[in-house]
């Protein structure tokens, strides 16, 4: 089987190379595609040098089995037919198709079988904050149906791409040197700051990022769950954190919740407050699971629980989730 990556030079494209190699993904050949600017760049994969080809409207995808696409929504929309017309399965990391009725939105721990019904041969990868959220929610949902979720996100610079990570790094250097920090990728200086806006605002006062969490969670979980999110950009280089409050149909004890998380697929429990053990981005970047800790009863709701999660959003929020979808398809 031939596998393709579209958008190799970006943060997610680079992580896809790493994840495919780490997991010894079964393939006969890897083909890399990029913009005219990236074409000709070389990368090493499994000891071989691969040259990036320019993405064009031609028959380059004729022999491709699965294409991982992470080049932005406009590119996904423009090239979807070119990529899929000969039968390639397009696993798309943009928001372009996520809420289309004929495109499955998949997190394998929750709804892997949805990937088998793909009329357009496109499977959408969820927003990174949604992926992290639903993996944790699934553990509780299996114990008692979740009626409502409130979530506050603490999103790392890497969620906005490699250039955003570089900007945060440069801002710290500039401030230490007494210079005015360069602001380009974010609305404001991120170093030593928090920005309570991720993506643009919609008419209801929520941002697009916050509304993605509402709609995508319901689609993935096939649920009437209500989700209210506040998304915040924080001066962390990599790995998103989320503070989550859930209301379930019946009360769930802390011990029950811990056991559910302990047994959940894709979850690791770090929850020992007495020893000051809880998930933190600085310790968990580059790792695969969604880490859960700080599990408590919600003092404002007898049917409520609150807990804290951390996950590397370039991996589970993007590259890893896409590769897990592909692995499921191959097994089927």
C-alpha cells in the first residue's frame, strides 16, 4: 500500500512522519506532497530520503491507498476530488468537512466504526480540543449518560502551528533583551499573557473554536450532550489542558470515576493530590494518551464531577488520531 502525506512541512505533517515511524505503520511506499514552495524539500523516513512533490490536479494519487491531509481547509476543499477520485481514502485534519453529513468525524476510541461509512471517501479528524475532550468523556459516559459539559481549555501555542511556536519562543527572547515583541500569529502578545480568544467570534459571542467543541462532541458521541466551552490560548509551547465539569444522569463517586478512567481506552490516570501528582504539559508533551487527574465531586451539582486533562494536541489531537483511524481501516 502507498501512503501519502499532504502538507509535510507543517507541525502536523512532521508529527505524522514521526507517528508513522514510531508505530511501524504498514506500507510499501510513502509519498510526500506540499506547496510549490515546499516541493523539492527532502525528509528522511525509515532511513530513506523522500523528496516532496508539488500538490497538483493530476493523477498522482492513482495508486495511493490512504492520504493524510494537513494543509489547511482551503487546500482540502480544492484538492479533495483530486485526492479521492481514484479511490484513495482522505483523512483530513482541517475543519473543512467535519460537520458534513456524508463525512464521518472519527475518534477511534469512541466511534471507529463510523469510518466504514464514507460516501465521499473522506474521513474528518476532529478539532484537537474536541479529541481530547471526548476521549475523557467516553469513560464517564460508559458509567452514566452525560447531560451537560462545561469546559475551559488552556491551549498551547503549537495548536496554531509551527510558526506560532516560533513566535512564542521569539517573544520571550525579545522581552528578555528589552525589545518590543513581534506579534503576528496571535491577536496579542502571548508571552507572559493569556488570550481568551481562539479563532474568530461568532454571532452568539462564542468563538468558532468553542462552537466546534459543541457540535463535534455531539456528532462523535452520537449524543444530545450539551457543551459550553471557553477556549484560552496560554504561553505553553506544546500540549493542551482542559478543566472539565460534567453533569451525569446519576451521581458518580470519585472512586467510580477513577476506575472508569483507569480502564478507559486511550486514557492514563495521574491523580494523587497528596503527592502533588496531576497531569502537566511540561511532563507529557510528545506522549500519546489523554491524561486525567484532579477528579472531584462538583460542589455546585450533586450529579456533577470535575476533572483536569492534558494531552499533546499535535499527537492525539491531530497526527496520532489520523494514524489510528488508518490502522482501524487496515484491520477491517
